[in-house]
C-alpha cells in the first residue's frame, strides 16, 4: 500500500476516497455489534465505555486507523 502511494499518488488518493468511508462504516457496525452481543450476554463493559453507539469517534483508535489505512 505504501509503495502504491509513492508510485502513483493521485491514484492512491482516488482509491482512498472510496476505501476510507467503506472501512469506517464496516468497522463501526462490526464493533457496535460486538458490544451489543457482549452486553446481551451479560458483559456491560462496552455499554460503560459508551461503545453501543454508531458514532465512529467512539470506536476509532488513531494509530490503529492509520495502520489499517496504510498497511491494509
């Protein structure tokens, strides 16, 4: 992914324009579902942490997001 950035930067950003929103939506729904199932099974950790929401800011880790973006 990194070499793609240096070989053809314009194409990399065009690719990222489609990839970032798709990954963000999928990640938020996935993590919210994890928290909901855990809550239903008796683990209130996600609810106490405020992660039973579709707000992406509650689910994002800046370093993890950059790693996923650049390293896939």
